[in-house]
C-alpha cells in the first residue's frame, strides 16, 4: 500500500494529539509538511518526531506556499486550526487536489457549509469532518440499529455534555468569537450537536435555545429544545463551567427500546423492548476497535467504507447552530428552520 502523503495545517495541542496517533500508523501515513504561523507550536510538533527518532517534516507559516511547493508530493491534508479558518483552508486544499480531514466544527455557519459543499462537488475531492463520534464504530453501529428499526420508532433524544471548559480555555482563541464562532456549545458541545444530528438522521424544523455567557465573551452554558420533521423531540444541555472533569451522555428512546451512548462515541449500550418493569438495564454492544479519526479517514479514502461524516452532515449541524443562535438572541423564542 502506498503511504498517504499528508500536510498538517495547525500544530497546536489537538494537532499534536493527532500527530501522535498518526505516527502509530506509519505503514499507511507519511507526514510531509507542517503548517503553522507560530514557531513555538511548530517546535513542539517537531519534538514529537524527534522523540520517535524520525526526521522532522518540512515546516512553514503560509499554507499557499506549502501547497505550491509540495504540489506533486501530497495526497491529503489534516486541518486543525481555529474554526474561522476552516472554509478558506479546506477550499485551498480541495482546489489543490487534496482529500481533506477537517477538524470540527466543519465551518462557522450554514452559509459557509453550503459554500464548502459546492467546492467538494466542483473538485470531486473527499472531505471528511473529524468528528470522533460520527467516525466511531459505536455511533456507526447505533445508526444501523436505529435505521433498521431495532428500537422501534424514534421518539426522543436527550443529550448532555459537561466540562470545566471556561477555566481551561480562558485567554485562548476558543473564547474569541471572531475566531471560534461560539463558546462551549460550539466547541466541545459541537460533538453533542453533531452526534445528535447524526443519530436523528433528519432535519430539525423548530428550535428553542438559551445561551448564558457567565461573564465570558462566549456562551458557557446552554439549553436546546428541538423537534424534527417526523416529530422526534430533542433536549440538549451543555455546561462548560463544571468541576475539573469532562463527560457526556446521550439517550435515544424508541417505542421498542433505547440506546445509550456518548458524544464522542465512547460507548454504546442497548436495551430492547422485551425488558419489562422499572429500571434502565442496557447491555454493551460490541464493536471493533479503532485507532481514531485518521484511521477512519484512510478507510473512507481507500473505499473500505462510506463516508460517515460528509459535509452534508456538517451542514445539518450548522443549520441547527444558526437556529440556536437566532433563538437565543430572542430569549428562547422558538425558531422555524427553512430548507
């Protein structure tokens, strides 16, 4: 198998996490170049290669320069940068003939999502949004269970995520609205929004939401109530000012059973309608192990599986996020979504 020659754009903490997992997949992956305007972040990334006795890839601050310099030496790009840069950087990579794994959230809003979908159609290149939930075997299996009707007709979804995000992200770009596009509900909470959209599998038609900044420049706590076109009711709660931990919960209830999972696909349990009486006794659903989003991206690229998180899923989440913001600006007034 030829190695997928890769450009990594952004070398901050999350990118370095990706690099560490990619270095465990050297049989399939070659990191050709690193792009970041910060010499300090590039140095921290370089140290990961040095620690593994590997040559440090080429580095540079300007994406366009690297794309031009390595035009014939790249197959794919991993983009791990502040949310406001995603549309421009993904467009540049796609138009340069690269397949793209794009960190979450895909873009800032539905308008940008539609633009990016158009670029993928025009270039005929692959775009996968790096949501570990959608890409996980757990959420993929949960979707199979739901679409096959194993828990009956879907009735309601309840989701929650909590983290001491306000403290952890203070004085970083994540609390700068022009770069982040939102606060906790659009950062860690983006996993909650996306995984819920993915499990429900259809558009929302009405949304009511409340966002509280808790003295920060961006939302820290949020509550969302929504309804889909077939009448599935959804409630979501995001708390970004919790004690020093992070965790999540999603419960999907049908009239023939339920599923319990997490926003990152960190588990999957099922309880079917044969159970009787009071209580909640789900059983673990077995799924194959995975090395994470890069491995899943390579499998999609190689045609081993369909794309679990295409830009159309990103658009569905972006439409929900736009509606959440519109409702919150009006003090929780319900908002009707258009097509």
